[in-house]
C-alpha cells in the first residue's frame, strides 16, 4: 500500500536552493522543492527548462554549484550517484542504458546487485520484477532485439530491481505509441500503488503526466514557475504563457 501523501512531516527528498551553472549557462537557478513519501511528482517544462539537469543533480550524476540536497533526512550534497543509489534512489535515463547484447534476465539481474547478495534472492527478484513490468515471457531474449516499448519497460525494470524508495523516471514514454504509453502508465501506477514507491516523472507527454501525478512542478529557464495539482497547473496563466507564448 502507498503511504498517504502528507502523512509524514519529513519529506523523502528536499532540494534547497540548488543551482547548476555550466560556463555561462544557468541550467538551474536557486531551485527549492520537496518530494513527499508516496506521491507521484510530475516535473514538466518547455525544452531547456532544466528538467533533466534537476534529475542529474538530485541523483548525484551532476554536482550542484550551490545549494543542499537531503534524502531520507540525510545531507547527500556532493555524494556520488552510486552512494545515493545505495540509499534508495533509483532512476532511468532519457537514452537507453541497457546492456544490449545481454539477455533481459541478465539486465534485470544487474539491477538486483544493489542490495541483494545471495543468488536465490536475486533470482526471485528478477522473476518478480519481470512479472511486474510485463517482461516475464521475454527473459531469454536479447535486450537489444526487443521492440522499443519493451526496451523502455526493461530500463524501468533495471532501475526498480533494487526496490528503491524513490524512483526517478526520465522521459519513460518517449517514442511510445498510444497503446505502449497506456501500458507504461499502468505499470507506473502499479509500482506506486502496490509497492508504495515514491516517483518523480519527467516526460513531454503532458496528458499522461497530468493523468498520473498527484502534484506537478513546472520549471522554466531553470527556475520554479509553478507547483500544484494537475488542475491548478492547467489553469495557471504563467504556465500557459511559458508553453504557448505571449499570444496564448
């Protein structure tokens, strides 16, 4: 069962005034937000708004030039991505990180190495994860030979095999047709509802993000433009202006 949003006072993750400046580019500028246990937080914004940079900073793949990051009550600012992952933060990437020449089974098996030691436990976890992601009939297939939609599910399976408390999904619906997108959304809902996993979701499929998220955070030019329920975000004139321009 998922943890009711807002039941715990302590946020699962908190970013306080994080900035990411790369040369003359301000990818993030003094961004602060919190992620509550059990929620699905949608992170949206126009191209170049800083969404992926936010993901990279909070997961330790890119170091913030300013600010602090707290995960599960611990200051993880400056920790390597592997260290944050071991604390329970799993994530996918925009571009496939599959071991394409290896089997689906072995790809998921790699994801179990973060937390499970004995072979029997890891084998059970692979089977459980494959069933959850709809990959149970494809375990012997080569990852690179899977259809695109199944490769996206395998990417999520690898990230979720360690059963992280926080799962970051960076554009999981990219390149999927409507049937594949609906299947992926159902899987994400199942991960959240059945496993109680907190999820941060970045995607350009606005209809899907709005439909699955408890709360939406909108970035624009590396800054927080708006935060609220999907209904509040849809009606926000600043959000409409950022996406559609001054004439909207």
